[in-house]
């Protein structure tokens, strides 16, 4: 197998691992009554952690054998893989709007990433790293606070997913910066960078776990999948010296792709908001005639309790209804 084909295979396997992790996280979020952010007592949550680790490892391996312009767009297929996998393994089927939103988000993100060129990428100075870390921390805090001020559970989950995507995206940027500066002669010289990226990676994991509660699978996963590389690409364009291919035409195309991806996220959010009242977590409502069910007979007042003759150790009661379903 050629290095290019191996890179494609590893990138696709990484997307599948990330999709499986998201499905497990969503199932844990809907079934666990424990903490929203870190259900440490749930075995399923630890399975999702392992799957996320496998996905990250496969993604790094894919980058080792293939170019960034190929591997990153393939990572956008996570949401496309997640929908049929959820339908197959957990019986969670997606409607037309969810599929349309997922495909729009994936196509827009793939196009955006394919237009980003890292040929002239640079490195981050120590001051730039701390400035980036501080700005990211502030952005995550703002999104976290906004999520708790939103009334609708679906919107709250999407905002939390956006915060998770920001954390993951900056963790990816710092991973690249640390990898470029790391040397075998001084393996612990970049310990501060490793610590900061680890904090953002863990924060992203906890925020993404919380985002699945009350919002299903597609909307939070698509938000994380889109925001993560978009944030990383934005940092690459502003700090690493990266640029879009094809000059002005590439920049315009990138803006169009970003708009398509954002429209896909809106479709997914609206789809979930439309079905939220029918989610399993909501309280079951009493059927009515408008639901297509005929009104059932009701037992009304008027019940005679007659005395039981004889002496027996057990109590027996004879009930005679005088009015059932409105009949005298």
C-alpha cells in the first residue's frame, strides 16, 4: 500500500473512531443520572475516552503518511459516519433535515480545509502561546456562561459543543507548536506547552460530553467537528502564516464553504429543536383526540361496594359499576 493510500485509510479509520466515541457519549448522556460533564462511574464514558484516544492517534498517524490538505478534510466525515452508525447500532435514525444539515456541514468544512495551505507555516513564540492560551480560556468561559443562560436545552448543548470545539482546536494548534519545538535531547523542555494543551484537551472532552445531554447526537457532533478545525485554521492563518490557495478566488470560495457549513449547523439545530418535545427525556403526554386516537372509556363516579356474606380469612370486595363511559 502506498503512503498516500495508507494515510487515507488511517484518516477514515480515525473518523470512524471519533464517530463511535460520539455515539457512546450521547448514549451515556441520555442514560446516566450522574454528573453532566464527567460521569466517571459510567463504564461507557471510559469507552468513549478510549475511542477518542484511538481516533486522535490514528489522525496523527495519517498526518505522518499524508499531507494535511488531504487528512483534515477526511476528518470532516465523522458526522457522516456517525448517523448511519447510530441507526445501525443503537436504533437512532436521522430525518431528512438532519441528513441535509450533516452533508452541508461536511461538504462546507471539507471545502474550507482543502483550500487552506500550510506551505509557509511558521511557529509560535512563547509570548504568542500564552496570549493564545489566555484568549482561548476567555472564549471558553464566555461560551460556557452563555450556555447556562440559554433557556432551550438544544441551544445550550450547541453552545457547549462550540466551546468544546474551541478547546479541541487550540489543543491541536498547541500540539503542532510543541511537536515542532520538541527535541530528544530535552524531552521535558516543552512541559508547559504539554500541560496547557492537556488542559484544553480535557476541557474539550468534558464540554463535549455535556453537550450531548438533551440535544441528541447530530447537532453537538457536527458543531464540534466544524468548530474544531475552523478554529485551528483561523489560528494558522493569523499566527502561522498559512493562507488560502488560489489567492482572492480561494478566499471567496473559503467564505462560501464556511457559509455552507454554518447553514448545515443551523439545519441540524433546527431539526433537533423540532423533535425535542418528543425526546425520550421529556415527560409523556396524555393522548388526545388530536393525536388520532379515539377517546377511551373512563370510569366515573358511582361505585357500589356490597357486603360479603360469611366469614373468611381473606377480604373480598364486590364492585358493581353504575356508570361506565357515561352510561347510566
